[in-house]
């Protein structure tokens, strides 16, 4: 398991041996679902960043407040 952090959002990714990719999701929001994947750790992180930015842009376009990231301890 890998954890990523970007703009206070936390992504968790695991390697799927069958598909041979890292797949993950943002884990510190409850209402919305934000996912990402990549063939390498670096690609998974880049896709996580793109997914978070895309989520924030989507919320702005829809004129709604993005879900604030929960504090994970």
C-alpha cells in the first residue's frame, strides 16, 4: 500500500498483480469518489495529482464546494 498527499487530500494505492497496475482512490473524503491508477508508482502519483486537480475543477465548474479533506491521524 502507498499513500500520497496533495493539497491535503490523501490517496491510497495498491498494486493489482492481475492487472499489473497501481489503483487507488482519495481516502479522506466521504461524499465524493476520486480514483486514479498508474503502471508505476510515479505514474500513480502523477495521476493522483491530476485526479485531485480535476475534482477541484469539476466542483468549480458545477458551482459547488469541493468536499474538504478530513484529517487522518
